[in-house]
């Protein structure tokens, strides 16, 4: 079975730049490359071909391939993270930084993410290009399956945009997503929520309404705690009488 634009697929991949792994769905490869992240679930991702969920070069390479097919594709910068734009390399006085700038330090400025690539005298040079801009990339891939169940498609989109697993149900065209407590304080979720809802309506048929439900349960009462016996009272000795005190003298 060939996959086409619009297909939701379950994809395994490993991305390499100059022979070094920079991203992968495989735990063993992440550990071997020294990029293992305990907070990340190493498993196939669910993407929609043509949905801008992966870089254009990889997306194009997968269209028309068969389920179960494995392969390797080389992707030029213009179909990956774009060419390196010298206008995005800027310098700033060292005193403008909250802490002493060092090469390799990542910073955020006016909504842009950048990395310090040099410190010359009293000025730091910051590159606001994507770290892989200008790079020709190599991707090893495997198309594991086609995902046809709407609920699994939604779960794939949620994980793609939030990095979290959420419970959900679809009933009579209404999608209800049970949000984890406190998710609205998550910056990534705040930025992705609108895109997620838009793509649910655009890419998944049969869903006419989306309800985001945040629920809190009363904390469970602790189990019976073994009672601690109170220590026995110690009888106080009678104070000596005045006669006894005088006889001791």
C-alpha cells in the first residue's frame, strides 16, 4: 500500500548532519549519539504527509512509498532548514546580557532564538539562524503504518505539537480532549493549541466541534495511619518537706 499526500502515517526516522545524529525516534541511537533525553518518548511519530509536520524534503521523499518501506534520503538546505542568512548574525555589547556570554550559549531576544557563536572583546556575536540552516541533511526512515483511526490521528497531532499524551473521545462529531492539570501554564501548549484545533478541522473529517476540558479531582485521603501510642506518664517524686531538708543539712 503506497502512501500519498494527506495520508497519516506512523514514521520512524533518524536525522544526521555531517554524519552526526541530531534527532531520532530510536532510543538506542539517541544514547549512542549522546543526545538521549529522559523527557522524550522514543517511538514512531504520527504525521500527515503534506501537513508541514516534517521538513519539505523528507515529506516529498515519502510520498508514493510503500508501508513497511525503509530508505535513506539526502536533503539539500533549501528543502530542509533553509540557507544560512548572514543578516541573522548580529553582535551586541557584552553588558547587554544577563549573564556573561559564552560560545554555545542559547539566548532569546525579541521572540527570536539564537546561539552565541563568538565573543570578541566587549561584544558577543549571536547567530539567529536555525542551528541546521545551510546544512545538507541525511534521513534514514521507515514507514511503519498508515493511521486511519481519527482518534489516533488526533493523538498524533497532540503529541506532535505539545509533546504530551492526552485522553480524548469523539462522539457524534464532538472531540473532547481531557487536558492534564496545569497544562495552560505550559508555554509550548499555549502556542500550539490554536494550530492544533485548526488542523483537526482541516485534516480530520467528521469532527465539527472541539472541547478542551480541564478537570481536577479531589486528592485521595491518606490510608489509615497506625496510631502512635502516647508515652506513659512519669510520676513526679514528692518534693522533700522542710523537716527533711533540715535533717539533711
